[in-house]
C-alpha cells in the first residue's frame, strides 16, 4: 500500500511541514508527532493523490493532523479545567522550548514572532505559508482548502492585525520610556 | 488608477500575483501618490521582518530519521509510481499568473475536491456569495473588467455562444444611464458563468447569469464592504447583479434588467 514517493516527498518538504506544525501547535514535540502522523496518513492515502501540486497535498495533510491535535488538546484542556484553568493548559511547553524562546528573545525576530504567535490560527497559518514558506496564493488555497479570495482576505486581515499590534507595542514602549 | 484600486492591489503586487500590465499601472500610481507609496513601504517593512530567518523552524534530525525509518518499514510492502516532479516553483517570474487567471484555473480544482471529499463543504450558499464578490473585485482590480469589449449586444451575445450552456439575453441600457461595456466569463463554485458588464457613472456593474435552470447561482440579497448582490430574473434565466451603487440606483437597474425582453 505505502509508496516510496511519499517518503521522498515528506523528506523533501520536511522543514516546511515541521515549521507549519511548530506555528500551529507551538512546541517541538507536538509538531514532530503531527508530522509523523501526517507521513503515516499520506503513505496510506497515496492512491488518493490525483496529480497537481504534491507539496500542497502533503502540507494539507500535515495541517489536518495539526488541527486534529489542536482540537483534542482543547478537549483535554476542558476536562482539566477544574484544577488547571487558564491558557497554560492549552499550550503545554517543554523546558527545552522555554530555553529556546529565551535565547530567541535576544534576537531581532523575537518581537515579530511573539505577535505572530498571538494571531488567530487562520491568519497565522496563512501568513506562515506565504511569508515564511513562500507559497503562492494558489498553493496556499490548496493547502487550506479554501478559495483564493479567502486566502487574499486572510492575508490582508492578518497583515493588518500584525501591523496594528506592532504599532501598539511601539506606542507602549515609547510611553514607558518617558 | 485610483487609490481604492491601488490599495487593493498592493498586497497581490508584493506577493508577485499581479500580471505585468497591472503591476506597471500600480507602479505608475504609487510613483505619484505618497499615501499609497507609504502603505506599500509599510507592507514591505512587515514582509522584511517576517522573513527573519529565526522564524523558520527547521525539522530536527530525529524527526527526519523517524520518517526515514517509517518509510523503510512501509516500503517492504510495495511501491507505486512516483508523481511528476512537484517543484512548480522554479517557474520564472514572468510566468506569474494574474490573480483572475489563477482563480479561473483553480475553481474546478479536481485534486482539491478529492482531498476534500471527507470534509463537508461548510455552506455552499456562503461560498457562492463569496465567489461572486471575489469575482467582481478581481475584475475591478484588473486592467479591464471585460473579455469582450463592446457596447453592441449583437457582438456580446454570440461571443458567449459555445462558452456557456445558454447565451444570456443581452440588452444595452445606455439611454437609461447604464451602458453595456462588454462581457466576460468567470467561475462561481465550479460552474462557468456568463458575466455582462455595465457602467453607470463611476460604477462598474456585473450581471452574473446562471448557465442553466437549477444552477448553484441562486443567492439572497447580500452586502459586503459597500458592494451588494441583487438576485434578479433576466429573460428566462436567473441572474445576480453585483455593484457598489446605492440602493436607489440598484433597484432602478434591477427593474431594467427584469423588464428586458
């Protein structure tokens, strides 16, 4: 059933898959597990690949696996909410990631990363695919399984939200400086 | 080009999704308009900061190894033919397609439908409304909103023959202030539909005509960002008017369309 070409495809676009997973799920372990799940699923459903952009097909599967993890995490969070309320339950972070975050905070990308992380998931994923993975509108539409018009409006909205958040942060920093 | 159009095109321009003609026009506008130039600079700055290398997480070697091991195990059970090389991104810049072409090309996206088969299409009606607005906006953003330019209905109607199941009834309402500009083809959902284009002052009016009875092109009145959808009957076909005219002009035009014979 499984096909060698799916393995090759997954390897070729592993960074893209993992990066998408990191931005959707927030931590290393979940992102790696989701990409592994995606590989298993892709290998099993290799026969449903009907031509077209193979990378978009692969990333669409990765994304679906990430979203499945997100929603099960949300369910878990609801169950635990009596003793562990708050955002922390929805975003488990390993010690490793915290160290990494702190190291990253010293760098120039940290500020924009924090604001990007704070965006609602639909704008975050669209921006990640466009700006970080450099996908075209058509490719993003294929990964997200939405019309191109939706891709365009999500990009516009996402960018506006980011610009707004950055400007607000600037103003705040300036007023603290006084 | 006016600022409204230019602002809508800034992002597709920055994203390399505009064709050359549109890009040139936009560049010409930005050269003379400080507001639009500033907006473009702000978008460029945002792009710059998002392209920071630290934002991209590379896959850890353990994951790479994990996938390799899983693939090696699975391959014992046989292999299927490899796909064509997936790398479509090596296309030279000049082959960039105009957003409109991309949409027309993708609307029927067979592969997308296949992957979607497990997921219920959330709301077909919403989708049609979205497609109609998107088509109208893209046409406004394009250099010209029509494929066949003519104010002569005897040119426009035959142009549609063979392109859609049933050519729409074409009438010019220039005397009443709504001049026929031409027509184009577009996609709504996965149906190819005829679009009649009229002009009223500064307003561009699209009339989407359902290709057959029972078409998906049946919507209720809707509004978005100052643009409105008005369902109407054109001859024996159902149609939808999309424009940014005010309520009064809209109903006057709808009345003309309805009474066309």
